[in-house]
């Protein structure tokens, strides 16, 4: 229990971290590319993948501009039946208005990430491709607001209050958990080897890498000595033509660990990784060296307790309160992991069918934080298998729902709306023919960060009535601000008050829960 005094009245205003910006802005990216003459004309597009790489962000008055690269890869069957792959890229840029403006902010105060939905590629001419994708750029930040209300005490003739009047009001304050975040970025490089199977003997053609792509994902995050340590893996997948002319999918997995320094201690964190580029060089003997660059967006969270008022009471006969709101933000937890999902579909008709390779993507997801402190993500996974039959190659899509669950550090407060930032990527995909059925499985990576904010009512102003001396006060007055779930009966029962001692000054006195913002005065307690 804190007793109101003039020293407290002049004290500084401590703050709590609150949700400042939570914006998601959709936009499109399109492009065209002409294939080089050494590649055969397009017969049929087998697969198309796209990833958004956030590169630069600029802070403008009232907005943040995010730009990056839409990195795509198209695999197609040429008009002569050969399988070819070609990278296609285009730049994107999006200006996103920031509610409340950007005054006093730095670029590092914002988390910015772009996701890709529904990438599409079409052949508009034998050697010309047109491609597009729907993008969604998310911006998230936190701010700081005062947590303590303004408090004043009016004395006898307008001067300083007397000691008796100062003792007439007690001001209850309770600690409120408040999380703050530092957004961090880092990049790194991994190297691995891929061995392409040998040929049938002397005179066999040299193996050839047709296409190479990479996926970087996070496997663990920890806060250590003022830094965010991010552990993960990069998987490089290559479509190769072996020395005996067969098409094969080969991969190499290399781990990485990055330490993102912040200069401030943290207790927990989350991270999101993306593969920025992949290059392949031949080492001889059917061995290829793959080099992949990765980028990491990290969040280092720390939690403190700030004191904020929730009610007040006075030994004088009257008090006046003006409630205000505090909205502390809380980091509920970060998630990093992988899981395997399976599906089945119908294979195309034809004799001598065989699967050349398979790729996958995840889209159309939704996420929620349950009341028991679990993160649940539901999405749709699509595995595309390239199936060769009777001298031609055609794609076959198998779509199936996927679901991921993981425990959080803490459950969201009742009535809050958690903010969930997550990404899901297919690390590897396989397809197997079983008669007329096509069975597929996909290994999927997940990274997520979950935060929530809760509105808390605080007492705004408490004034003392000087015309009733403290020692003659017949009662004490207590003011309650219900939490939106308590009824008038719950308030009365909490202090064992008689009905005639209770006055509802705002919010009604029905049988149901009193709304947030209601005020109840009880005398004689």
C-alpha cells in the first residue's frame, strides 16, 4: 500500500511498453523474362516457387517504405521433353502508412517482413514467361506510455495540503508486467557439398546442376549476455541431371549459429530466417560445392514490472476519479521447430509413370493462441510432383491441410487479442506412386512470435474534500474499476458491503458483468 504524499505527486512518470503499430499491407509484384537461346522453348511449366527477401527499409514522415527482391525459380518441360530450370527475379517496394506517425522513431524500432501468397507463372510466348505473386508486408512495433496517473491533493486555502489531508487518501498500486523489444538483423553464410551420382562408364556425360534453391530456418533461439543467439539450418536442394541422363533431386543441409548483439539484456526471443542467395560451383568428380547466404530478423524481449494504479480510497467522505487506460504489451513466447505432414492424391494416367522430383509450398494459414497457452497454426500445404510418362512430363498437385501446435511461455490474458507473426516453409518434399495414387510428404519449418496487450483501468485524479476534517470522517470511501467480467454482486461480496453503501456512478447496475470503464463507490469499508 502506497500513501499519497507530495513527493509522489512530483515524481517522474514511469512508462510501460504498449503495442504501437500492428499493420499488414497487401500488394502485388509482377514481372516478365525472356529465356536465353540456349534453353529449349517452353512446353509445359512443371513448378514455380517464389520467396520475398526484405532488403531495405526507409523511414519517412508518417510511413515506412519496405523494398526487396522477389526471388523466383521456374522449372519447365521443353518442347523436346527435356527438363529445364531458370531463375526469374523482380524488385518490389511498398510504402506503408504508420498510425500515429513516425516522429522520434528509428528504422530499428520496426519489425518488417514480407510474405508471399499464390505465385503464378505463365508462358506468354515460346521463350517468354510472365509471373506474379501476391505479397503481404507486416509492420510491428512497440511504444512507451506513462503508467502512473496524475494525482493532486487540494489543501485548505489552495496552498499546500496539511499532513492530515495527505493521510486522507491511500493510493493502491500494483506491479504490471510489461515487455520491451529490440529488433535485430544479421546475415551469414554456409557451405556444403552435393555429390551427383556417377555415369555408366567411359564416355558418359558430365553431371549437370539444372536448378538450385535454398531454405533457411530457425531451430532454436536463446538470450545470452545481452545477445540473441539464433541456431538454424540451411537446406540447399538441387535438381540435377546425372551422368547417365537421369533427373535426380539432391540436397545438402548445413547448420549455422549467429549471435545478434544488442547491448541490452533480454530474457527471451524469436527469430525468422530466409535464404538470400545460393551459388553452386563444380569441385570435380561429380562433387558440387553449394554456398548459401542467409538473413535473420531477430527479436530480443525483456520483461519488467512497472507500478500502475488500479483503485484508490479515501478517509474523507468524497473522492473524484477520472480513470485512464494502460495497455502493457507482453511477450508470450517464440516458437521454432519442424514437423512432417503427409497427403495423398490421384496420379495422372499413363504407362511407365515415374516421379522425377517434387517441391512444396505452404499458404492460406491462420494462427491463434489458445487460452491454455498453446500456439495453433493451420494452413494448406501443396506438393507438386513432376511425373514422367510416355515421353512427356507433367505436374501433379496434391493439397492437404496441416496443423502445428506448440506450447508458449505464458497464456494470453483473458479478453486480449494476441498478435501472432509466423512463417512456414517446406524444407523438403517427396512423392511416391502407388498405382493410381500419389502419396506425398513434406517436412515443414515454423518460426513464430506471439505478443498480447491488455487494457487496464487506472485511477486518474483523486481530490480531497477539505471541508470534512479527517478525524470527523464518518466513513472511508473506496472506488472500484471492474475488469469487465465482475458483476455488482461480485464487487459487493469482495468487501462484504451492504447494498445501501454501494453507488454505481458509471456503467449501470444490472445483473450482468459491469463493463470496462464502470466506476463503483462503496462507503463504510
